[in-house]
C-alpha cells in the first residue's frame, strides 16, 4: 500500500509542476502588438471605473467581453515563451493606468 501512496504523491507533484508554467493569453489571427495595445486600452477604458486621474479599476468580466467582441480569444500558453501573437491581458482589477499594457512574455522563434 505504501508504493501506491508514493506514486500518487509523485503524480500530483509532477502535474503541479507542469501546470505552474501555464498562463492565459489573448490571440487573434493576424494581430500584432499594436492591435492588441489599441484594443486592450479601449477595453480598459470601457470596463474601468475611474478612482482618480488616468487610472481605473477594471471590471474583468466587462474587459474580457469587450476583447471577445473585438475578435480576441483566450488560449493557454507558457509563462516561458510562446509563438508570436500571444498577448497577456489584464488579470487584476487594478488600479490600472489607462496608457499601459501588461508585461508580455517573450515570444519563441519558429523553426
């Protein structure tokens, strides 16, 4: 019975390590960073409530719905690198500066 328990813990630990490197990204066929920046900033303004000048608190449900209306889709990617076209969006309610874009994960070059 002991080997079975050890195998279960080992499997759980391995699964956790594999999932630890996953993050959600926004993708849209043919879109580049400029397109994402434009749509992201517009959606932050649409979904945001201003607590002060140039900063907003973001309703994440409205933000995500806004990006979907612009043709963006959510996909799981790596926190270590992705193909071009994967963009990190807003993942916290803020406060968020209206003119900023979340830090992006470096892209991997295709071979």
